[in-house]
């Protein structure tokens, strides 16, 4: 078994998806969705190239574990906010750790909430902005594995590393882990290559 043995569970131009209590391992993109919507709770994503990959999506992603992936979550092109849908993408109460990149966000990433997660100990960066993320991004109220802002920012790739990018707004941040129930099937194989 190795990362990329199979491609992904794909969701395109469809809504109402529910994934709960699944274990997604050894894929290229784990769960992949474009122009789709759904609820993804209580899952484990490990040993994938990308745990989840999505664009133009309305997802509620909560109570999951993203562990030992190259990218825990990878997303782009989240739509411009509209008053009727303030949270097109809601990422909350997840543990995102021991990936190469925790969260990877590229181009025009607006209209999402990333709050009350444990995002820490990812090898390269806990959160990475890339390609045209020019707006500041609110990632307040997350636990980053550190209690000092300087140390938290060491694991964030944003305007502090490339002036063409927006800033990650992390303050206020949590100084203790968010209490997320452990899943009975959390055990995973450490096959990170």
C-alpha cells in the first residue's frame, strides 16, 4: 500500500453528500469535490497525497482527523461571499497534524470559516497560501500547537513570506487543544513516504 494507489471518491456538480465514519487511505485526492455540497464528519484521512481536494464547494467539514497526508486539505476558488450563504466552506473541530502541509489554499479563497481546529505539527506548514490568495484570511480561534504568536507564524506561509499574498489572521488563537472525540477506528498505518 502506498500514497496514490487509487484516485478519489469524486463529487461533481452535486449536493447533499454525507460522509460519516469513513476511513480514506492511500489515494491521490481522498474525497474530491467541485461545485458540490455536503457534510463530512467523523472521518479519518491518512496516507493520501491530498486528504480532501475541493473547489467551488459548499462543505461542512468537522470532527475529522487528517493525519500523515502530503496535504491534509487542499482547496481553491471558494466563491465570493453572498449574504445568504456566509459559510460556503466551514472547517471546524478537526485535527490536522503530521501532514507535510496541513491546509493548502490557493487562488480566490474567500467566503470560508476555519475555526476551532487543532492544526499543529505539520512538517512544512500548518497553513499555506499560494497563487493569488491576495486577501487576508481569517483563521482565528484555532489551536496551533504553540502559545506564542511568533512560533505559530513560523509554520504559516502567507504575506510574511511572500508579499503578493494576504495575511493569515490568527489572533485570537487557542492555547489548548480543542476537545475532539477520538474515533474508535483512528488507528492508521504510518506509511508517509
